C-alpha cells in the first residue's frame, strides 16, 4: 500500500513547482545573493543604474518568495523593495534569467476603529488591531497632551482613522494613521495628519518635538521621494527612496539631527555614504559624497547642523547632488515628512486645506461614536484571493 502511494506521490513531487518564502539576509548585497543562489551575475549587470541602485534598498528581513520547479530550477524570485514595488527575477522565453521591477498588488482599506479604554490605550490598541505600529504611533501623537499613566477613565472612547493595505487577505505593510482622538472625562484630544505628513491638533499646532533640518544650506530639490512611479518614457516602474538636492561639488553636507554615525564608507550604488542613527530611532543617509569631513567615521557623534561631508558624484550618480534618505528600521520614509517646519500654525490656503481635513475627520469621529465599539477588530478576507503561480500577482476569486 505504502508503495502504491509513493508511486503516485513521486511524480507530483518531481514535476510540481513549489513556492518557498525566505527572508532577505541582513547585510546581503544583491550580487552576493546571486552568487549564493548560483544565478548569473549578468542579471545585475544588465540592469540600468537606477535599478542597480534600487537593489541596495532591499530591506533586510524583506519577505521574499522563490518559485522552484522540478530539478530544482529557479523559475522566479520576488523581492519586495518597499510596500509598492518588488524585484522579479524570471526566465525569459530564450531561457535566460532577467529581472524587472513590478508593482505589488494590494488593496487599501480605509478603516476607523472605535474602542473603549480598558487598561492602557497602548495595550488596548494592540489587542484590538494586532498592530504595534498603530499603538506606538497613537501614544506618540498624544504623549505631550495626555498622561497615559493616570487619569484615564475605563470606557472612555478612542477612535483611530487609518488606511491598511491587504495582500492575500492579510494586513500587509505599515498602517497609515490619518487622525485619532481620545476623550478623557469629557475632554476631547484629537490629532490630524495634514497633507505634509505631520500631525497637528485641532488648532493646527504641531506636536512633534524632535525635528530634523534640511541637510544643505540652500536647498534645491531635484527629485522627491516616491515608493512607486510609472515612468512614461522608459515604460517601467521606478522608486526613489530619498530626496535629491542639486548642489555644486564640495557643497557642505549638514547632519540633519543629533546622532551617531553608524556607517561612513563606500557602496557601489550610493558611493561615499554616511548613515547617522538618531535618538528617536530614525536613520538618515547621505549618498554620492565627494569626501567626508576629516574625523568623521563610524562611531562619531554629531550635532544637528554639523558639517559631515561634501557633495559629490560618487557611486551610480549622474551629476553632483546629495541623495538624502531617511529610514525607520530598514523601511525608507519620506525625509521631508520629518523636517522641521518654519511656521507655527497655518494661514491662507493651507489653513483651509487643514480645516477641510480636520472637519472630515471630525465627522468620522461623530459617526463612529454613534456605533457600537469593538473589543477586537475582525477582518475576514480569507479565501477571497489567490496567488497566480507564474506571475505571483494576487487575484480575486
Ligand atoms: Zn536620489
């Protein structure tokens, strides 16, 4: 009997394809990955400069997938570079390996969560959403206004309005909070995300204390941050996980905030690069430098505004400029969203834009308060999607 079974099973194992998940190793370069998996290095060398640079931004621990067919042939590999784009290594009709940048298909759901305080908001939010990120952001938003350790009243409402991406029916990538409120003994505290990415209270005052400064004295932005952009001329997807400042070679580069240098060296794509880790956990990156200021090395302490190096054209750069990146862990964020703003409060057109956002969110708060609060959010998207084995794209049933 056992023999029969194995005879039936064997061909399935031999001729079937299997999809295996793996995590991107910390410190692994794209070239060493190709060597390790015995794939041709031409995959990398055939890419253009921009796509080569993109491979340096693969976050460690990225959730990758490999499709292996019979005889252990690699059919496809998918490597996400952020929550919108992924690298796809595939076999061409001429049986050669190639790579392209393709979008990650996901669905964004606008969600509003209404829950009563039971213990501490941080714990309550994790219990309800399973997301440390929402809980931590919420506490940070109100940290200067609300004492979360005392004075809370069980049953008082918390509302969080946010976007959550879903892939394969499961929450995917970081949720993005648009607004949040908490009532404490009849007093409402609310914060709203303006279009600049910062949170403000109902009067338009900014709450964040730790703020960064633009790393050049006369900034001229030549390219902004984007996780995914379709290039209409090149007909391909592009990501630019930083902000470029056009500047003459030798222009001083300033530390965006106090911190400790964690890297001062060379990488193929970014050239002479410095990374600084800041006390709020973010890391800033300064690429394509001509040279570092003498004495700057891994381990150096720097203050906001200190000169750390000079603008250049090293690495895969097409002209002198500073590529300035900002990372939360290994996830790139828009550096301009954490820069200090010159003005306090809004005026004119910008004030109207902010008030429109605030009023919309206030309406959501009111609608939500008229419903029943939840203790645990229940999401049921199971079995509504499948993954196409060849394209790896998510498709609805
Ligand atoms: Zn750049």
